[in-house]
């Protein structure tokens, strides 16, 4: 993705890294949750061959708050835009 193609919202500071991802692998240990964000592509069509773009490490309390915030935002999105289909329920489209 070229720098000019990066999504920008009014609250995104200049120079702030924006990374497109279409896959996340979530694991956990006794003290933390790990989210590896990845991007599948023709060169890396499956999750195992795609290198992580970024890893986010969350304390369990923060992970639970993140889940709640994501659920609330998905509900707001669907109220405004319409239902989000389940993964795998539509043909995969690559751009």
C-alpha cells in the first residue's frame, strides 16, 4: 500500500503508521493476550505463510475492555451501514 493510499481520518496524526490487515491470529498466555495482525496476498495466501505486520500484547483486563469496545462499535456500524456478513459467507474478493 503506497503512503498516499493509506486511510486517513481527521484524528490520525501526520506520520502515524496505518497498516492494512485482513487477518489476525489471537493467542494467549497466563499473563497476556497476543494479537498478530497479518495480510494475506497472492504471495502469502494462507495465515501460516503470512508474516506478522505487527503484534499487539494486551493485559487480560485491557483485552476484555477491547472486546467490549469492538462489540459496541460493530453494533453502531451495523446500525448505520447494515449487517456485516460472517467470514466465508461471501466469495473472497481480492483487490
